[in-house]
């Protein structure tokens, strides 16, 4: 399920998927280098292949996730089975994107958030890491979007 319902007008689902892909890379860089998110954003747009990516959505994720990182980590801690700092930086980036979308992007269905995160983990993460991402975000969805996940 890599696309949301067709009834969501004006949303480029493939562009958003590409934006998430770039956001994982930018958030990875932010975690490892400690670089200012605004600088990473400028660098990505100037130097990376961003063709067909939803640039506005990428900017939103790359700017807002670092700004809300402490809150997003607090949301994730109860559903993790190990300490935050023991997670791989790729896993942390993907979990932060998922947590952010659950909180601040109600137009993105919870199943889409999880599916996109699983696909990102398959692309960038450890071989079986997608199972961990799936389980963790499913638990988080049930905490943050109980009405939506009850259906």
C-alpha cells in the first residue's frame, strides 16, 4: 500500500514517497553530523537529485522533525523494546518520520505511514529491520490514532 486513497485531492503520492526517501538521508546526516537542519536542507536541494520528489513535503519533514525530535522520541519510547540510542540511525530517522506523520499529518492514513516506513527500512536499513519498524509503528499508531486504528 504505497499510495493513499485516490480520494485525497492534490496529493502526489509518489512525490511524497521520494520526499520521505530524501528525508531519511537528511535526518541520518543530521543525527551523525549534528549539522543544522536548515543547512542540510539547502545542501540537499542544491546538490542532490530531487527530481519528482515533493519538495514542499521534504522541506516540511527535514525542518520540522528535528524541531519536534524530543517530543517524537518521548512518543516512541513506550513502544520501543530497547533504548533509543541503541537503535541504528537509519531506524531512528524512519521512526521519527513515522511518529511525525502520525502526529502532524492526519491526512496520511496510518497504514500508509507504516507501509512507507517499512519500504524505507527495506531500502536503507538492516535486512530484517522492516519487521521491527512495522511492529513499533503499529504500536505507536494504536496509541496516537486509536479511533483510526480501531476500524
